[in-house]
C-alpha cells in the first residue's frame, strides 16, 4: 500500500532540503479594509473626513508589504526600497482626502 505522501504527491523532506521556498506574498486584506474605511464617496455628511491617522495607515501598511517583498525577493534592485520610502514619506504628511477611481472604472464599464 502506498503512503500518504506518495498518494498526494508530497515531496520527501530529503528532496525539499536543497530547493528554495517560493517567495512569501504579503496579505493585503487589511490594506484594502483600511482603504474602505477612509472612502468618503458615499458619505451623507460632506464635512465628514477621515482623520490623518486613518489616512496614513494604508500608506504604512503598503510600505510594510513592500518591505516583505523586498526581503523575500532580494534581487538587488532599489525599486521596492524607493517605493517604500516614498510611501513612508507620504504617511508622514497624509493628504486631507483620498483620491481614487470610481467603481465603474474598476468594473470595466
């Protein structure tokens, strides 16, 4: 009878030791949740604006995600580091309101 590992095509521990693991991808669900919280397009009170702290949070979250990618990929390029520094600079002086594209653009209409 075949073992569980053979039946489910799971490589042996000895086989995996020499291979590199795939890069870990950051979870951006918290980032998108923070963006939804500061979205002011469907707010009935036009004077209701998000606080600067809540506007700066997505910048920091995305910068942290880029930091994870930078450590995992480590390809010698400065692009991710430059993007991360730009985001952290933007987090220090957050905009008063968040600009973006409408849902119809995202839906492809």
